[in-house]
C-alpha cells in the first residue's frame, strides 16, 4: 500500500501526467476566470445607489465574494476537467506496471459520467468540510472519513471498470472495503492540502490502478479470468 502510494505520487511528474495536469489546470483557470468576470459584472449590474463611491464599494465586495466562491470550486472544476483524461492515464499506468495486462478503454459516455461523478463528489466533500467548520474535531473526522470512502470508491471503480463489469466491480469493492477505505485515506490526505489537492485526480488514478492490480484476480480485456 505504501509503496503503491509512493509510486503513484512519483508518476504524477512523468511527462504523460504533466501534460494532463497542465492542460486541466489551464482549462480550469480559464473557466473560473470567465465565470468570475461574468458573475462579477452581473452582480455589479444590479447595484444602483445615489452615491457612485458606494456603488464601487459594493461592486468590489461582490467581486471579492464571487472570487471566494470560485476558490471553493477550483478542486471540483479541476476534477471535472481532469476526469476526461483519467481513462487515458489509467492505461498509461497499466502499461508501466504490466504491459501484457492492459484494460479496455471505457465507452465515451461512461467516461463522461465518471468525470461528472468525480466533480460531484468533490463538491460534496468540500461542502461537508465547510458545513462542519464550527465543529472542531468532528469536522476533521467527517472530512477524512467522507473523502476516504467516497474518493476511494470512485477511483477504484474507474480502475476496475477497465477490466470487469460494474456488478463485479462492486462485489470486489465490498469484499475489500476496509482495505480500500485505508487506501482512500491517502487520497484524503492529499485533498486536505490547499493547491496540492489539484493533483488529487492524477494521484488517485495512478494509486487505485495499482491497488486494483494488487487485489483483483487477473482478467484479460475480454473479461475472462487469467490466473
């Protein structure tokens, strides 16, 4: 487990991962910048007082408020953008581990659905963390527990679906639930670090591909067991 986590983190800095990281960050920042400008102008357009200086103060406050809100969305948006490349990265990891045992690419619709799920889970766990800010102790337990379970589950499914149908993936996940939860804590630890958490989709994919290869019975791409 520890060696898989170290190998996965090191793989983030290899050329295929760096390319996806740069691409996803550029798209994420572009989308958020456009959203900030658009929402800031929209908020300012509803401001109309007899005092220009007050209009300016309100417009500035609105822009700052929108910016704070968008900071909260950086991780979910980056997870959504990166999600469209994760299947490709999973194949890269598989080839580096066992070139003769590579899964099949996910259908476009399923890959898109997984990307949306990653973003939704990111919004959920970050929202949970914000909601529990006023409950010291409990918020940390809830944050790490929710991240470990939800993110560990989703990224394991991404890795496993390249080899087996969903019902088998879920059965495998339930059979190794505690192990996968502990693996999910590595992902949760990364999520807890501001800015570094932008690496979460890349690390989690590389990590869970390794975890799946370690605990799952080997199958070929046609779904037949290959022990």
